[in-house]
């Protein structure tokens, strides 16, 4: 089949890579010329500098004869004559200050331009049937909006389906090649038939659930799945973690063993962390709350997940002053990890963002950052040309260089190599020194570090005063 992607970000590119690997021909259009150049470069380093996902670069290069990235809309226009399916993979962030309402500007801009050109396809005859697929996470009734935009410009011979993306960043390719489920929400058998061809690779797989619903159920399924996962994580932070922080005899890892041995509780999301970030959970929970409130329903329970998540981050930060009597003013602080989680260079909603802001507000003397993948993305957020207070931030190529000369460090990303960070700390930063472990990466060494005189504040543990 011939498939067009509008938006070649995380979702568009990862999904397209799997589509081309499944034997389809794919064109990806994006307005970001730099991104298009890198993703279409057939060079592993260039691709990964833009989008770091294990196996993605290799898959794009392996299938390079059947996939094309472009920022030139004329190529899209030509493709529209023969295209079978168009995936809309646009950002749908939360509107600023709007308590969860989705900002659909990117979506509408792309959809309007698409409609203006779809109407001219096949020499204005529109003879080729095409399915437009909402892969972006959108409000429950978005399908009606997509239909409205298409109809406004006179597009006919088309269908619209909702096909939410469930990929997990950091495991996107593995997850897209072996998804738990594919959900297709449509209204017409014709559209379902085309989608079955698009997803032929998964259709008869015994391990993948191929689920057909109506469009609203598919869209709501995505929002609710993200809310439930987010709720699980924040409950672990705010209830289990708090119990462990309050009772010195209770160790988080031991309690975890007790609880996850019950299959009904399960192990997913059972960890403690400074923050639950990323591009989806927060905005999707907020969007769900907003949509419920729009129809007059109390969404207090959903909203509480957002409150708990923010409390977790801010409480962790404030514990330095409250519990260790550590004043940030003029201090030199190392930040270990700025990606929102391991195995990605994505910093959207990373806990590190507000932690760095808090440090700057507290008048810290120096912030020395190390992250193996996400520093280029993070730098964009703290441009000293825009705010001279960000002059205190500098970036380093190794843990050692970043830790050198600091009085405290904060571990904010769960990069696996940070589990050995105690060795570097012992070498470079002798006690007295404050370790703030926002990921429990050093939990197995807390006793030893305490005996060496280190003060430790960790999520899921009471304050550990160095001996
Ligand atoms: N990232 C995830 O883990 C994930 C998972 C599931 C669902 N989603 C949802 O998928 C959607 C896309 O997310 P993403 O993470 O891929 O976002 P992204 O920001 O990585 O990618 C979106 C891309 O769209 C491009 N774009 C913006 N306006 C455009 C236009 N008019 N025409 C063409 N391209 C345009 C941007 O340049 C960008 O490259 C969102 O709705 C998101 O909520 C994301």
C-alpha cells in the first residue's frame, strides 16, 4: 500500500519505519526541514541525534528504497493521487494555562492543507478512495472535526478512522513490531478493510490483539489507558513511597517484593521516582479531566494524579532544606540525567526541567549537567541569551567532569549506568556531600555511603544522615 505520514516525530517515524518494514511504500512529510534532513540521511549517527530509539535508524536504512522524508509539500501533492492511507501524527499538546484543553492548532493547520489538496487529487475527480487516520492522541470526538474540515473543502471519497498509538518511548521499535494491541476505530466496513491491509502484518498474529471499535471508543481507550498507567505510577509515588519515607524500618525494595507478588497488583509502574514525565501521561490525564469537566462531570480524581506528580517533584527538592539543612544558595550542584527516562533523548516534561528552575530560583552558584543522550534537547530550554540566570548551567561529557568540585548531586534519570555512580562519587566527591537520589539508583549502597559520611535524600527513603 502507499502510505503518507503527516508529522515525522516520535510517533510518525517509528510507525512509518514499521510500515515500510512490513512491505508498504511510505512518504513522510514534516515542516521541520532539519529533522527531515537528519531522518532521511541514511546515517545512523545523524538519525539518532534527532530521534534516539533502539533499532529505528537500522530499520530506516534497511528499507531506504521504500521510504522518503520530505519537507516539500509538492511531493505530498503528487503522492495524493495514489495514496491509500494518511496517518496524522501531529503534536496535540496541552493549551498553555488551559487546564488540559488540547491545543489542536498543529492538527487543524495540517488537516486544512491536506483537505485543500485532497480535493484536487486525480485531476479534481477524487477517484481514489483514501483513509485519513488520526494517530495523534486527540479528544474523543475528534473524528467529527476531521470530517468537518474535509467536507468544508469539498473532499469526497474518503473515510476517517481513529488508530491511537500505544508505543512506549525508549522501546518504540520493539513495541511497534510486537505491539500488545492494534486498535482501529471506524464507522465503515470499507475503512476497516483498508486498515486490515495496512496492518496485515499483525492481523493474524496469535500474540497481538487486533481490536475494532467505533472512533470514539478508540480515542477514549487511548486517553484512559494513559490515565490508568499514570495513576498507577503516581499512586506508587504518593502512597507507597510516602509510607517508606515515613517509616525508617520499611525498605522500598522489600515492600515492592511483598506487593508485586500478588498478580492482581502486578509489577508494572511499581517504582519510585522524582517525577512521571514524558510527552503523554500528563497531557492525556489533563485532557481527560478537561473533557469530563466540559460535559459537567467532576474530574477531581483524575486531577489528583497531576497534583500528586507535581508534589512528588517539589517535595523531593524541598527535602534538602527541610531534612538536611542544605541551602542551595551559591552551591555547586551536579545533575545526573535530564532525559525524562532512560533510553531516550526526549526531555518533554522531564522532572529535571523544574528541578533546574527551582535551583536557579534558589540562587544556586553552578549547575553541572551530564546526560548520555539528552543534553542537546535540554539546552534549548535553558538558553542564557533569553535569561541570563541560566549562565550558571554548563554541560559535560562524563559523570566525572560534571561531579568534579560539586557539593551535592541529584540523580534524575534512571540511565542504567548510574547504578555504579557511587564509585565515581566516592572518587571525586568525598564526604561531607549530599546525594539526592531521585530514582533509587544507589539504594543498594545507601548503608555503605552513609558509613562513609554521605548524607542521602532519596525518593522512597527517610533522610539518611552520614555517619
Ligand atoms: N511520543 C509518544 O510516546 C507518543 C505515544 C503515543 C501517542 N503520542 C501522540 O502522538 C502525537 C504525536 O506525538 P509525537 O511524540 O510524535 O510528537 P513530535 O513532536 O515528536 O512530532 C510531531 C511532528 O509533527 C511536525 N509538525 C508540526 N506541524 C506540522 C504540520 N503542519 N505538517 C507536518 N508536520 C508537522 C513537527 O515538526 C514534529 O516533527 C501526539 O498527539 C502525541 O500525544 C505520542
